[in-house]
C-alpha cells in the first residue's frame, strides 16, 4: 500500500503523527504542505475518497482561517470555491493528511490510524 503523509514540520500534531508512523514501521512518502500545497484536483479526489464533509479539510484553528473569517464565509460558499480556497494556501488545510488509494485520513486520531494503517 502506497501512503502519502502530508504534514507541516512545525505543527505539533504533524510531529506526533509522523512519530506514530515511524514507531509502527509504517512506510510513507512525506510531503510538506506549505512547500507543496495540495492542488484543487487532489483535494477534490481526497474529499471524495474520505467521505468526510469538506469543512473537515479546513484548519479551523489556524491563524489564516481566523484572519479570513472563514467560519462565517464557508457556509455561503460553493464547494468548488472552498476547494479552490484550500488549494490557494497549505496553511488553510487541516493536517496531517494520510492518503492511500482506498482511504484518506484527515487529522491525527490514533485509534482511527491504528484501525486503517496497522
């Protein structure tokens, strides 16, 4: 199984998730979310595979999310607009994200990761 780990090295949650992967000998390809932001096509695919609401892909605790007042704006935005917004800046995207052919995990929930990755 090919695994893509999308994270931000300065993010404590990404650090914990990466450490968890390493401790469990899970092989993965790493991608820096700020240097190589997910494209709108990738986000669209990941959203579809994940089965999650698109809102879950937003880093709601991030500074940029708050500065742009997205809590109030997102409900009025079309899904395509939200995806383009996410693709515009990696700091808007919740992390870490684990992507495989069969599933996408957004955020780090250890029990969910154990169930899917071990």
